[in-house]
């Protein structure tokens, strides 16, 4: 594994062992991920990572670099081609730091103006309101808390994101939203592809 990634994992494990509150954990981890995004060896390695998403078919793939055996946090990558968009989505109950390693894109955030049902899986529609829209570039970190709703659109160049999550996704349902109608589609989210992150 790359030295910078090993150092990042070691520091994150120390934080997890010392801090119980997830908000506080992620506040400490965020600057560590920002430093990782500056690593030239990581940027060079990312040149060979594969692009295999088919967002028009609802297929999104994450490279899975690391899953911690004790604390269960993971380090992922999401690669997007030019003029590619993710679905409007949330990450269910998980906590996420999404860092841009290469490329620029537009991130749009939404909030629900209705009251979600307390019964899991009962809602079929959501009333969505756009609350922010901004262009992001390498070094940007998006802190995505549980059930935050967002979408990413790439521009003229591919985008490589490095993602820190509190747990592996793909084994539970997340929400994809139709931005115009608000219809909610349940999905297991990104497919996790184990990938050796070496020098």
C-alpha cells in the first residue's frame, strides 16, 4: 500500500480509538484526507484506476482500497467520465467524506421539505428543494452526513474522488431520487470492487 495511505489509516485508527462521537471523529479526519489528496504518489497511481460506471443504467462502482478489520471504516474511490452524473442520492445512515483528487465537477445539495416517514422504506416520494450548487476542484472535501441528499455532475474532464466512509456500502438500501418528480427508488448503492492500492 502507498506510504501516504498507510499513514492516513494509522492516524484514523488512532482517532477511532480515542473519539466515540462520529461528528467529532469526522472533524478530525477531514484535514487528514485533505493532506492525502495532495500526495503525488497517490495522484500518479490514480492514472491507472478503471472507469466502469454506467450511471444511465443506475450502475455505480466504487474501488475498495481498504476496510478496517476492527473499526469497519473504508477507503474508496469513485471515478467519473466527462459529462457524467451520479443519481440524486443519499448514503442512508452512513457518514462520508468525499474528496476530489483529480478533475472538477458541480455538486448540488438538496433537502426534503416534507416529513419523512418514521417507518423505514415507507416513503415513495420526497419533496426536494435545492439548497446549494457549487463548482469543486482538486482538494475539495464534501462532508456528507447521514441522509444528506446530493448529486455530482462532471464537466469537460474526468473526475477521480477518494472517499472515506464509516462503513462499507452496498449491503443495505440507499435512496436514489428523481429530482423532478421526487420519486424514491431504493437501491443497494455502489458496487464494491476490491482493488489493491500499491505503488
